[in-house]
C-alpha cells in the first residue's frame, strides 16, 4: 500500500504556480515526487481560489490554538493558586468565636 503524504498549502500553491508560469507537469512531478494528476488538482484549486480559503482557515486555526494554549496556562495557574489557598485555609488558626462547639 502506498504511503499517503500530506503537503502544506504553501507547497501546493508553489507547485501550482510553477505550472501556471510555464513549467511542465512532467518536470514538476519528477522534481517534487508527486503525481501529475495531483498537480492538476492543485492547479484547479489555485485557479478557483480554494487555497486562499484554506490558508485563511489554517491561519485562523493557528490563532485559535494559541488562544487555547494561553487559556490552558491560565487555568493551570489558577488551579495551583486554589490548591495553595485551600492548604493555607486548612492551616489557618480559627477565631474562638467561630468554633463549632459554641454554636450549639
């Protein structure tokens, strides 16, 4: 079974642009070790603007992942702070008036 590779949007765009600029399918396929049919698909996507949409989606994904990472760090920091404060609360001396024995 052939191994399926994943190429970046930038790579696909570059190969398609080289074809549009006049490079032959055969030369591109040989140079980049991809099939000529795949290059044809990439050229069609370049011409219809699909790569622009994909690039925008990829940029948005990177932005969201950065925001998620920042929020995860914040949550982790807050969890440590809560645990620290719980420990301090357990070890804090209680005032005599707040004793549960006096409440009866």
